[in-house]
C-alpha cells in the first residue's frame, strides 16, 4: 500500500540527475579554445594592423637584397629588396580573405545541395550523390586550376574556384549528417506539430548538423589556405604583385640556402593559421554543444 | 561450495561515479536468483562484472569469486577459461551478440568444437542438435542463415544455444526477452526455464520486469542506484516489502497488473 | 457520438514490395470521443504503418482517413492545420523525440508557433500551463532535454502533445521505454489528462497490461489486419480469436500473493 513515504520514494526516483562535468574534459575544452583563439587571433591581428599600417610600401624595393634581419627590416628582405615583414603582413590578409571566402562559397553551394539531396531521397538523391562523388574524385588543385584557367587569375576567381572545388565535400557531408538527423523522432514530432519543411530545416536540421559541419568547414579553411598558397607557389594564383604566402615561398625557393628566413617565415605563418583554425573550431564546437556538458 | 561469491562489489564509471555500491550475494550450484531494478540501478553492470566484461574505463573493486577464481583485477587469460565453460552470458540484444557476417552454423560450431573437441561430420551433427534443442525448426536452414535474416526470437534462441554450447554451470541472462514480442518472450522464457532445469544450471536473471523474473526465479535482489536495497523471495517482496523503493516498485507493477486482471474479469463475467 | 478520427477500409503497400504484400489490409476503425482505443499488435502487425496514416504522414494506398466526418486531404493546408491542432502525438522514445539542441520551452511551444495558435506572452502561458498539467514546473522551460530523466522527457513530450488542446492523442508505445515506476505514473497521467482535458487517447502498444489500464476499447492487429475488436473487457475476458487468446496467455503475470 502506498504511504506518504512511498510517494517520497517515488518522487526521488524521478529526480533530475545533476549534469556531472568531467573536470579534466572541461579544462581540456577551454585550453583548446584558448589556444585556437590565440593562434588565429595573432594572424587576424596582423592582417587588421596591415590595413592601417605597414612598415614599408609593399612595392618598395629600396632595401638591399636578401638582407638578414635588422632593426630596419625585422625579418630581412627578399631577393627584390622588399621588406619581408611587410610582405608577410599583406599575405595574412590574402590568406584570411581567400580562406574565409572559399569556405563561404563552398558552404553556400554545398550545404543547400546536401540538404536538398537528403530531403529528396530516392533517385534524385542518388543522382545528386553521384554528381558529388564525381566532383570529389577530381583532385582539388586540378579543379581549381581548371576554373582559374578559364576565368583568368585574380584573388576573386581563385577564391571562388577553390570554393567550388570544396563544395562537393561539404555537400556530401551535409547530406549524410542531415539524413541522420531526419531519421530522428523529433523531426517526425516537428511534422506532426505542424512545422513545414522549411521550418524543420531552419529550426531542427541546421542546428543539429552544425557541430559536425562547422568542424568540417574549419578543416576546409585550412585546406583552402593551403590550396591558395599552392596555386600561388605554382604561379597560378593571383598575379603579382601579390604577397600571398605561397608566392613568397616560391620566390624564396631559389635562395633558401643563403636566406632561409624568406621561406621559413611564410611557412611558419601558414602553420600557425591552419592549426589555429582547427583548434578554434574544435573548441567552439565543444563549448556550444549543450549535451557535452554531461559526462556519459 | 558456492559457485559464485560476490563481496562488497563496487563498479565505477570513467567519470568517477560509483554505479554499483557495496553489493554482496552468493549463488550455489543450481540456484536461481533474480536481479531486479530499473535503468541506472546497476544490475547490468553487476552482471557484466561477474564475467569480467565491463566496458573500457569502467572499473570494479571488491571481490567476485567464480568457481574459485577471483575475477576482480584478474588478467584476461585467467578469465577466458571461465567464460563459456563455467559461466555463460545472454545479452538483451541478440543482434549485437551475433556476428552478422558469419553464418550461424559456423558461429555455433566454434564453441562446440572447442569444448567437445569435435570435427567434421560429428561437429556438424552436434551443431544441428544444439539448434534443435532450442526448438528451432529447420535447423539446417538456420545453420546456413545469418543473424539479420532471421527473427528476433530465433536470434535469441541461437544466442541461447551458443551460450549453452560449452555446458556452463552458471548462466547470466541480462534482459534476454525485453526486446522481443510478448508471445515470443513467453516461448523463449519457457525454453530457458526448461534448459536451465534440465542441466541443473545456476541462473542469474536480470530484468526490470517483476512478472518476468517471477517466471524464472523465486528469489530476487532489488537494486536501486547501485545499491542492493532488499532481497528475498518474490512473494515476500510483493506482499511485505521492507524498503520503500521495493514497495513503490511492487506497487507500480501490481497496479498495472490489477487493471489488466480487472479487464479480464469484467469481460468474463459481463 | 460521432468519431473524430477514423480509417475507412484502409490498406497500405510499401514501395517495392511484392504485389499482394500489404503492410495493412482493409482496416477500418474509429476514434470516438471519450473512449480510449488500444491498438494491440506485435512486430509486423502493421501498427506502425497504421499510426503513420492516422497521423497524416502516409497516404493510404487505398481507403481513406476520415477526420471530423470528411476525408483527410493532405494537400488541403487549411484542413491539415485544423487536423494537426486536433490530433497530436506522443512517440515511443523519449530520448530521440526531443530536439537535443532546443530548450524545453521552445520544444513544447512548437505546435503553438507552427500552427499559429498564439505567439509571444500568450504562447508562453500555454506552454507553462501544458507543463503544469503534466506535473512539471514551468521553470523547466529554460533547460535542455538531456538534463532530464526518461520519465520526465516523456512528460515533456506529452506537454508538447497537449499544448494545442487537441481532441485526440495518438500515443505510440508511450511507456515501453520507461521504467516500471515511471510507467505507472505516465499511465495515470494519460488517464487524468483524458478526463480533465476532454482528450481521447489512441494507444498503440504490444503491452496488453498497459492497454488494459488505459483503454476502453481494444483492436487486435495481426499481419496487417484486424482480427478482433471490441470493448476491452470483452476482448480480454472473452476473446473469440485464438491469436488474441495466445497474446493474453503470453502476458507475464505476477504471482498471486
């Protein structure tokens, strides 16, 4: 027979379990985020500062060639007598613009296509998936080069070309993750609550695919930056005088033994940016996911 | 001598929370006992701990002596000879217990070959006999099938056949019929009951369903939030529970059953 | 009293199945106000397909879904909106039926927004009232689903289902995934809601005990067809079909003490 005590026992059974936070995981999360912020922040700062102030004019070749670092030229000069620090700073701008722009283009094309395929199902989905797979089979750089060859090389066309090239990967991932979400019961519940397809995409699908997609986009940012550097290195990027880090690497190639800083500096900055973005995206994702607050 | 002695068992999950706290009980040869509890009660973890199959990151402390061997902290090579031969396990979801790529006959042949040392035609015959023993019709076709090609009830029967292949002394069944339809559940429970009785095996039956447990055992331990809150005969747990949780649990089960019985009675009289 | 919702000789064949292989065949049933209806069936009985048709998520291959006396036309947005206001659902799995990235307030308020019943403060009030009806404090609106137990999540799902003040609640195995004690509580809740809010429940379940506790009428499904139907006491106490008898005798019973 139920007594008052039994009711209390009954109530206790249904208690809210407090979210138990694994202390070590929490510390690691914030470390990753902070590290990412620092690294990316450094590059962003350099780029922002370059808009307002540069040590020299980018085209200034007044310095003597291949100078070692000095007070006048903090990183030395390149083989044309230009200040290396100035080149690096302008290069930061280019890297960020191309990286962000390419990812934006890739997402703008890839996410809607992936969502459409996931919703459509059936033969439409099959056809779209086949198209995505064909595009992915193309080496990224080759695809970008083909597009640039057709449109002519400029910062804009390079950005768009890289964006188009990575969009298939974004589309395929979006499709897979969206399909997983669409199979969940809360989507059915949304439908029976009267929410239309557009509402379902906006309120339920996008927020739930975002954690996975954002990490992917972050990785693609790194790939886009490296792709741009590769294109510039091959001489196929934006035409001179552009100070893309890739182009700087190419120009420093012949003198890497005598003036190594010319190659090391752009290389190091590339590494800082790419690693920084990956850490940042990881950290942001951990922080924004409400379910990760609870250890299993 | 007891087949199984569990003393002050404590199981801790990776986040440092004790999921099983200070649980002790013994199982004599041929004895049957039920572990009753809801999700989060620690009943399944207790079962896994006995056979040394805790998931990675989950640790056990205390003492589990299975047929004279200490399980807690024992290296794998001490545990392997126990599994199958001394103690066998039946999982809730037979899909995960069976390899989807391997034909069922082959999966069943493996423990039989190991235990009885049979080969070739003799092995084949033993496999078919094992499948017949769990009342599977058309054992030849069953042996050639894969786990996903057959029904849930059939899968669970194959899982039972595999568990019994090495003639264990203790069978641990963790919610073996929860995922099955009610008519299938009834058949599988009857089968299990008969096999365990015929072979004189000891049984630990884990479930949240009091009525199901009562079909298989007369005695049970009630677990809640990792602790063994009460133990005794099922009749006693129902009629005179000492712990408020047991009372609430029994009350809930009884209430649903009472409504069901009332509907039947009303229909019969009306 | 006329039926709010019903099926008229409905059949369904899945795409790609053999001709003649029907998931549901010739099913007719009515949800009559005040009479909770239990749909009993094991796996393969077609109950899930039936439910999806009743929910307007699937169009019958033949036959019609009748709502308030008129055939349900899924292309008629006005009718569908009215339908969704009147017929709501509780799903089986409390862990996947709530969007993990939304707060409870938004989750419960979704029907109110999508069906344009109310907005702003009025909507908030409806959400709070629905939560209180299911025994949860209105303060839970700012929390996320993962902070709650299975039983509480199911209550949240029920709150979402009743917030639009529907007349029919379709429940798909609403307590199967719950623990015994919680199960009993949710059954009580559904029964109370039924009487307090003028709500009729259609429950799909394989668990006869639960159906017996909640439903005045029962329909037994087997292989896509109705094999038995009638008042629950009659179906349970004096079944005419051998399958029904088999189902009933298979229900595990507590020992008599």
